[in-house]
C-alpha cells in the first residue's frame, strides 16, 4: 500500500501543523485545485462512460453505483440527486454502499474489506445484463469495490471503474477505465480530500452528460426535473417560460395542463395539446430540440 501515490508524502505538507490558519488553508485549497486538474486527461473516458450509461438507461437498463468509504459517499451523493434533477426513478439507479445504511451514521473501515457482502449487494440489486455499474475506489484496490465489479461483470453488466492510482486492479478489470491521477494527498493517505473531490466532480460531469444524452437537459435547463417542493415548482415554471418564450402565467397554466411535466408543458405552451405533446416526445425519445427547432 505504501507504493500507492495516494499514500505518499505531498511536497507541500512538511510543517503543515505549524502553519498559521490562513497559510494552511491556502495550501489545502491549492491541493484541491491541483486534484481537479487531474480530470482533464480523464475527459475522453468520462465521455465514453456517459455514452454507455445513457444507452443502458435508454434501453431499459440501469446505471448503478458502488463504492466504500469516501468514494462510496461521493457515489451516493451523485446517485441520490438523479431522481430530482433528471427525473430518473431510483430503481433505475441503484446504490451499493459498503456497510449499507448503518455505515452512513458510523463508517467502519472493516466493511471496505467485505467482499462477500459486495457480492450479496450486487445480487440483491439484481445488477446484470443490460446494466452499467459505476465502481469507485481511490486506491483502485478496495476489496468491496473489486468484488462488486467482479460480481456485476459475471452477471453480464458493464463496468466503469473510477480510481486515482495508475495500474490499479479496478481499472484493469473495468470495461471503461477512468483514471483520475490526483497523486499524493497533503494529509498523506486522506483520500477524502483531493481524490474524493476529483471523483465527485467526475461524477457530476458524467451524470450531466448522461442527462444531456437522454434529452433531460435543454439549453442548460433541467427539463425533466421532478418538482416536489415549492422551490422546484417555481423553477419548473421559470424553465417553461424561458424555453417556450411565454409569460409566467401561461407557463403555470401549461404545467397544470401537463400534470407538472416540464417537457410536455413547454410544448403545450407552444400550442400543442397535452396528448399531442406526450406523443411527440415519445417519438423523439424524450428530446425537445427536434420539436422546437
């Protein structure tokens, strides 16, 4: 393990404990920014991953997430946002987290080594042919992550592996390997810092690109959002108003006529009936652009 770059001493870490708060925070910020710069070489692989995930979801499959510890938390943060942001039902985006719900209150390191539980989690989630599993591990060697990837692949799923160490086992076994080479942490081995930050941003970008490919993002608007609180109801009305080019009152009326669906409401506001709007969206696979141009 000591050979892993994430376990090495950072060049700026000497004397960190003696720094004044402002200087220490500046070093920590610089380390986070440097970690993000490691994403640029990973962009082609992230694009490939988004394509296979979008294809799986379009064909009725699922896009699952799996991870342990900090990597698992980054995966969960992205996974849980997909329903509200892009209208993806939670059953289409299962989350496999080492230790389950109990580990969210008290994360025990031992669950990261539980390969048997990872296999059980894959089986319980029903991950298999037609699905994609995003597996995250900073070291790329976490037993839970490797076992989840192996079990899902045996059941016919495609594996996207995200890791921060070159040549990691997870990257070797993945169908699509996403290396985010963040290097040494300024607190040696604390991959909740640079490595986790880069993983979170990688997932943000990947899932947004998936949303774009599915037609759930139009001109930077989340046109498939689920408006289940006052803030999102207001946002939905603003989106309909801006995309359809109609006043707020007309946008609200179109939303009401469409049962709250943003995409059909945009078309209703442009003159379609709710039934026609739904039919046309089915024809385009949920993409608005062909119906607005």
